[in-house]
C-alpha cells in the first residue's frame, strides 16, 4: 500500500535494505496490574511502545484473542498503549499482550495480567462468646469476607482506639488474620474486633466484636507448648523475594520461639525477626537459602516443633539470545537461544507473532531452530520464547533471505588479459548473486568442460536418491555447536535411513552419546555436535541407505583449541636477578602456537604473575629465554603458558623451587620520621623493608644524623631486620632542636642505598604552665562541661599540643578518676556518663610529646538529679478529619528525680527513619499530618536532668485503613512532609477517656 510493499520487495531482492528498514523493537512493555474495583469509573493503562522503520502499528490480544477496537467502546489505543475506561471485573480481567508490526514483521510483548482488587463487608451477625480459663491459650478467628488482593490484619480491644500490641504472649497472624493469646490473663477479658485492610483495593473493613470471657471453674495449670500457627510444609520462594515464616504457640508458661535450619548450617545472616520471634523473614531470597527450616516452641513443660521446606524458583533469564541474520536463498539457518531458570524453561518459536511449527524444512528442538533451503518467504521477525510456570520471556531477531540474479556490475570480467607464453593466467568470474551462481565457461562458441566439475543427470535418474546437501569440511573452535548437514531428495515411496560414522566407527545415537544429536525430519539426517571438543576432530561419514541403494558423503572436521601445556620446564642457571629457562612445546591443538609467556611464583606473591624476559616477545618457535628483574635471595618457581589464535592454554607443571643469589640491598627505607621522646633524646622512625627486598642474610639498618648546620654525620647500625625505630640519647641535645636524618640498609654483601634527608626534632620539655580560668557547669544528670583559658606558650615554657581534663568524685567508698584529652586550641570539653546528683571535681593540664604539665586548681559542680523514671501513662489518641489528638497523664516524679519541665513527642512514618520532635509544656497535643503510611509515636518527659523514660511506641494506622465515618484520604496536594502542629487540649480525647 502506498508503495511501501514495493520498497520492501525491491530492497530485499536487491540486497539494498541496510539503513532503510528496521524491525520493531519494544521500548516499553506492559506489566501486571491489580486495579481497585471501587475505582471502576477510572481508566486502566497497559503500556506499550516500540521503535522501528516504518513506524510500527499496534494491536492487542486479551486471553489470546484480538481486541476489536471498533466493537469495544471502552477500549482505545493511546499510541501503542491500551486504555480501558470504566473497567469491569467480569469482562476485562485476564491476560493481555501487545503486538507491534511494520513491513519487516511482528513481535509479541511480554504478557501482562489485569486483576481487580476488592474486599466485601463483614456479615453483621453477632459473634459467639469465647470462654476460657485463666492460664489457657485461645485463638480468636477473624474470618475475612470475600476478597481479592493481599490483606493486612489488626485487632482492637474494647473501645480502645489503639490496636492490640503484639508481644511474646499475643500474636496476629498476617496469613490467617486470627488473634492468638498464648496464655490468657484476667486483663484480657473483653470484646475483640478484627480490622482488615486491602491496600490494593484501597479499602478497610471492620468485623463484629468477639466477646472473650473468663470461666469460673478454675485456673489452667502449666502445660507444654502447642503450636497453632505453622508455616506450610512446602513453600515456593521466588528469587530476590522476601520470605516470611510464621510460628506461634499456646502454652503455660508462655513459650519461647527459636529457629534453625535442619541441615545444621547457620541461618542466613540477613534474616530478620519480629519482636516476639514469631516471624522469621529472609529478604532477598537466593538459591543458597532454600532448604528445611524448623521452628521450636519451648517452655518449662516441654517443647514442640514445626518445620517446612523452602524451595527456590526463578523465572527465565536469557543466557544466549538470537541475533539479526542475513542469509542467501537456499542457505540453511541455525539459531539457538538459551535461558536459565528454575524449573528449567521450555522453548517455543514464533514468526511474525504466530507460533512456528515443525515441517519438512523446519526443525525445532528446544531452543534450536533449523530452517533448510531458505526461500524469500522465510524472511520475517522471529521470536524465541523461554517459559517456565512463573513467566515467559522473548528474544527477537530478524531473518532476511536475499535473492538476486547474477550481476557483474560490481566485479566485471576483464575484457583483456596479457600473459607470457608458457605462463599461468587467472581470469576471475565473480558475479554478485544470491544464491551463489553456477558458472560455466566458453571459448568462442566452444563450451569448456571439466570432468569432476560438471555433473549431468538424465530424466530417469531424477527419481533416484540424491544427497542434495552433503556435509562439508568445517574448521571450528572448541566449545562451539555445529550442524553437519546430510539432506537428500528421493522417491517419496522409498524410506531412507541415515547412519553417521566418526573415524570409521558408527555413532550410536540411540544410546544418547554425549555431544552428538540427530536433528531433522524424514529427508534430513543432519548431525548436531554440541559443545564440540578437540577429540571430535576427524572424518565424519553420512550414509544414506534405501532398499535399492546406499549413498555416502564424507567431511573432515578440524576442531581448533588453545594449546596444551608446555612440557619439561627446566631452570638452567640462576643469578641474583636472572634465570635461564628452557621448555618444550605441548600440543598445538590444530592452531599453531603464536606466543609463550613465563610466569613465576614466590612465597611473597599472590598467585602466579608474568615476568619480564629476554627476548621480550617469546614467539611460538622460542623454547628458551632469560627471566630478568628477579629479587635477590628469594625462592622462585616458574611455569610456561602457550597461546594461539584461539586463546591461552593450560600452564605447564611448575619448575623446581630455587633461590636466587644474594646481593647488596638496593631499596632504601621510606617514610622517615620521628620526634617526641624524652628530653635529650632523638627518636628516628622508618618503614621497615619487607623480607623479599632484603637481598640476603645479615640484614640491618644504617642510621645517619647531624644537627642542622653541622657538617659531620653521626652513624649507627641497627641489626634487627624488623626494627623501625632508633633512639639516640645525649645530655647535650637541646630540646626541640632540628636534625638532618637519613636511613640506609646493609646485609652480609655490603651497604646499600640511603634514603633522602628528612628533618626530625629532638625531644622536648613538658609544659611549664598550668591553664588559668578553669570553670565547670552541669548540663544534666549525666553530663558537665569544663572550660579553661588557652596557654600562651613559647620555647622556654614548653610547647602545648593540647589539654588533658581530669575529673573525680570525693566519695571515699566509690572514688574514681577520669581523664580525657583534647588536641589543639580547644578550651572546652563536654564529659558524659556521670552519676546523678553527685559532686564532681575537675582540673586541666597541658601536654606535649614529653608529657603533661602542672594542673590547674580544681573546680567542682553537682550534677542534676536523675530524669523522671516513669514514662507518660494512659496515652489516648483519636484520628478525626486528618487531626491526631493525643492526651496523657502528667508524670509525678520521685524526691531524687528532677522535676518534669515538659514533654517531647517523637513521631515518624513507619517506613522512614527520620524522626520529628515536638516539645510541649502540656499533657495534650494536636497534630495535622499527611497519613500516607502508619505513624509511630512515643512520648517522653523533659527535665533538668535530661530526657526521661519513653512510653511504648504507638502505631497510628494510615487514614485509608480506618473505616470510621469522617475519616477521609488526604488530597494528593497535601501529600508533603510539611507538618502543621497546633498545641491545645484535646477535649474530644478527654471525653473519650
């Protein structure tokens, strides 16, 4: 249409398509969607977009059937995406797939499932009363109404708006929704209500209350654990998923829960536990995490066990994809795709979006597609689909079959050729043709004939069996997979049998011989060799047998690989830095050796390393070399590696272990430093020389030093090989005076190199002055701050590098002294970890490398009383019209505690680590907050002695999960973490409590 198909046909036939046409390639594919059923007036969008030239057009399938956009009023295309307006669960639920098409062909997208989330209301009938004895365990059933989508469960008790908090005695299963109480106490008596939230349906429902009453016929005695919450015996766990196992037991005393793996290996370090240990979570689940897991519930009366198996699964992932391929008409196509996954994927093939089925020319074997005797109609876009029960993935490629008559325009035959009498001449005939042209020659009018090159068949022979595609000589690399063709034309009424021989021996394909596989149909006897090895080199004979005749065709296969290991590596001579090596070449594996490399290993190296040689390049004909750049007095072993055009082969066996000869050390110490020490001392330090660079026995260090300005060097020797410090003492040394220093090395062979000169200062006197203006003040019950004035020092009063703060108590029964240092010009230090309401003394002194100076006169302070020990109690909350009202009782303090000055409210979103703080002098507060998620809130007291104890953390559910009237979702425009806080008394909460 509009000339587009003419463009396609002409460019394909003339092989002029490059740069004109390109197949569709998805840039966006649809994903699974779970849509809230209550939002039926909204619109669902399944995304799809593709590149290609000409630009692709799109269509969609629902549950395998094309969508007719002219008949479905609420389906429309938005670009390539599918828009479904006012979706209905009975009509629109299912599996969707996008198809993108242009002149070159069609591709299918991944499949996307559309589902609808909902939850119905609970039945309003009254729940039966549950009667239990004190000390007995109980299970309160939630019984969720009909629904689709993941649910989360919570329970409330009586009229308390707070959810029942889980602990080691109470547990709410997120699998069943039931509330489990391991051991009932009198305070548990009351009405319990189950709340269910379907996040995907954006709806919450509340069940009728379940009354729990206490029986009067006695108290339940102690009994062993009874596991009521068990994880399944078998759990399929997806790769990278987060797996949660639940386990909870009833019992008296309340049971403890622990976990283990049955194979004895430790639990993965990444595991997480709930507060009561009732939930074991394994994030980022991997293959090594699968196995049997066991939960142990135990108390003084005994224990009970629950176990189950986690089985790893993974959707398919591509390891090998098909690539665009251009072939000539009558050629053969071999495509192979491969995917990993657990369970192993199976494969299907598609052409232009339609499933490809085997036929005479088309063989399909798992991920392998073979098409013989290609024709132009085979051109198109193909997809290999890898699928297991969890997912299907597609790999796409274009096959372009080229066909054109012989054409000499690009390589014309020479009109004239000149040759010397008696010489040779070559006249080339290279027409451009698809398929390859059959060529004949004439001299004048006379046809040139060559036996062995021209075969004639008469009419009667056309019905006989003929090998049309015989195996041909192949040159392959180890590890490749190849197909040896053996295809025949024959009388359809005659059965043909294919038998393959390798080096004269029959290949018995019925026994499933490794690497060999027969592929093809009735008239195709192709032999596939997978992962071909070096020992597969040789002659392959295909025999075709019928009741009338037997034909055969032979081909030589050469398998080339990296060279085998060199042999007989010998060390001929070794000096302090060189070694003479010789070796013999190993097998070249059908590809000439191009290079050798020598590697070495010492006790100081990490594995084998290449070394420098003379000659520098060791070609495939070199069998000896000199290794250079070795370190003296080090044990070496050598090996040789060969390489060819295929790759690097296995190394030779190592040579015998030999030590190089000793030599004068050449590496001088580095990082020369020093200073400090006592008065009249010169301290010199350096980085010691590693053993592999000491070059011989009797290793040590030479220390040379002189005062700056002097012309005479002093020299000392340190014989310890591990030394890295030298101290020179002399009463005549002036404190903190500069010296020129250099450090060298020596061994039994002589003295080696010296380092560069470094300036090092001699030891100094301690500071002579005490700090002035020392003061101290208490900040809380456990901290105080000490302050002082900096010392103005000079060379005579001693250098000051920092200050040391001493602090202590005057309690004879429990005396203690603390000591903290600060460096530089810091003149304050905050000291923490102190005892409350206690007198502390503090003093400050300066320090330098020589020690500390005199202390300042002591000062003292009494720390504040302890902060309140009781947390805020009787906390109540109510969430109405986006306002959260909080109220609590005023905390009364003990005589030895600091007075309550106010309160801190700490709140954060459940999935965020950032905590916000509000301070108030009242016992109530109101917060206007965007409840996108659950909020976690705690309240603590504030006093002179510091912050007091916090209340238990309170979980405030997000507003969308509350079904009370007047509770509405925040508008999107309010979904910011900007929080407006107004402090006032919450009269509504006071009425509530």
